[in-house]
């Protein structure tokens, strides 16, 4: 493919010397769990988000699981989740023994439909887990009002939205607690698995650290059936090298997104992503919709443009959840699954690349429209 969808090696190549030195530093230190590199990254990432505390964990899924566990959410409890999200959001809820209660997507933003949340709240609801999907933050005023009125916890799934803002507030500060992922393809990606929980609540952070360390605050004393989920110091050291560059990389994503949105406006059959008022997305993904998505995907592949689908199978139709949701229907999400196509985006692409990709998408969309009218 001439235009790669993603190039996770790009960030390493652009910071190779610093990154190699950081890795050597950890190897030379003789400390391979925890230690200064983890503490330093936790402080830097909490500062970046504008939050008081960050706890490094093994991955983004664990970040969500630990946040739920720290609030004592489990069997018999319900957690409101978006129908349209990566399956990890649902799995986190299911893993603690609680029930995910999906709410369909807003057709404009493809994020959770805020207006539909109240109808999903029951006596068993303990938390709302909004997902800032594709890097587009969910505005938090309505969510915070609902959480206050019903005594619910607000857990952000910020795995796709490092640095995204609502007004001046960054993700990680929009709810009570947030889970981040540093999976290599995310906006801030490690070189293996990694994740973090971010919160202003000192007691909660302490509890999450305890749970992620075999339920132990001090050696030999295990107060809870916890997990082994800790951020690796090698990953932490490399993430600290990358963090200062992230805003520049996110800015490049924004430039690419605005090139796409300007160039593709009015192209036949395309629905372009729209941005909720007052929000600053970080464009983890640029997801457009087309009724003949598969034809468009094939036409682009033939022209050297790699694309993705986020996501082609709805969670309630996946093997993991189909039995529990056999009679459920989330029409907007189902429509997104059929029509979504993600264009290449990321710091590996130049603005010229983005213009070239947009031209190829335009041509392909016109070709499909022409064939249809013949
Ligand atoms: C990536 C992702 C996760 C899980 O992160 P991992 O580090 O892969 O465990 C959770 N939620 C969303 C929305 C994601 O995109």
C-alpha cells in the first residue's frame, strides 16, 4: 500500500536516540518492575491531563476493570456503555461481573446518544462509562448532571482520546476516573501493552494501585483478591520520551482531518465525521460512512490506500455478547457497522499525502456513483 493506514514504527524512528537511551537506562538500572521511570511517567501524564493522580497499569482494559473494581461495582450492578465502541468497554464491565447496558449512538457524532441515557438508568445502575470514540470527546455537562442526580460514577473510557478537550478540560478530568490505553496504535502508544488510570481522587488512586499489585499495599499483606496489572518500566521510560511530542502529533492528525473534511465535502454517498460543539477531538480515527462501504474500500485498496473499519461487527452481535443481547437492536450502531470506513491518519502522513488520499477517495466515490446511475 502506498498510503499506510497506520505506521506504529514512525514514532520510534523519529525519536530513536532518546528512546534507545531510555531503554538502556532501565536495563542498566537493574529494576524491572516499577521504580523511577514508572513514577516519573505517572506524574508527567497526570500533569498533562490536568489531574492529580495517574496509576500505570498493564493495559487499557485493565484500567477500566480496576476503576470499576475500585468503586466496588460487580455482580447485580449495571453500567451504561455506548453500543458503538470497541468491545473492551463492554468486556471490562462483564469481567467484574456487572451487566453492560448499551445506549445507541448519536447518528451525528457516532458517540453515545446523551439524550437516550436517562431511559437506560434503573435502580441497579451504578456507573456510566462514556467512550471518547475515534478521539472525539463526549461533552461532560449532561453526563455530570445525570451522575449527580442519580448518584452514579462517571468512568471515562479515554483509550482513543489522549489530549482531546471539551473547552479547556482534557479527557481524564471529565468524570470521576478515566482509563487510558497505550496500545501501540493509540495516539500515545507504547511498544507493547500499557495503560493508565487517571483521577483527582487520592483515595481511589491508592485503591487502584493496591488492586493492580495483587491487592497489596505493603509486602506480604494482601487485603483483596487483586490483579497483577502494572505499567512496565521499559514502556514507561519510552512513553516519557514520547509524551512531549504528543501534542504535535495530535496537531498533525487535526491538519489531516481538516484536509479530508474540506476536500471530501459534497462527495457523492459520503457522510463525513462531525464534531460536537465545544469539543477538540484528537482524531484517533477519521471515520466516514458510505452505503457501499465494501466497494469503496476495495476501490481504495486498488489505488494504494489502506483503510480500516471501526467497527464492522456490533458488540451485541459478536460471539461474546450475542446470546445475552439476542433481541436487542441498536439501529444507529448497526448502520455504522455496515457503512463505516476509516481513512489513514497519523503523524506518519504528510499534508500532501492527505490531499492525495482525499483525491483518491473523491475519485472512488464518483466512480461508484457513476456505476450506480448507469
Ligand atoms: C484500545 C481500547 C481499549 C483497550 O485498551 P487495551 O490497551 O488494548 O487493553 C478500551 N477501550 C477502547 C475504546 C479502546 O479503543
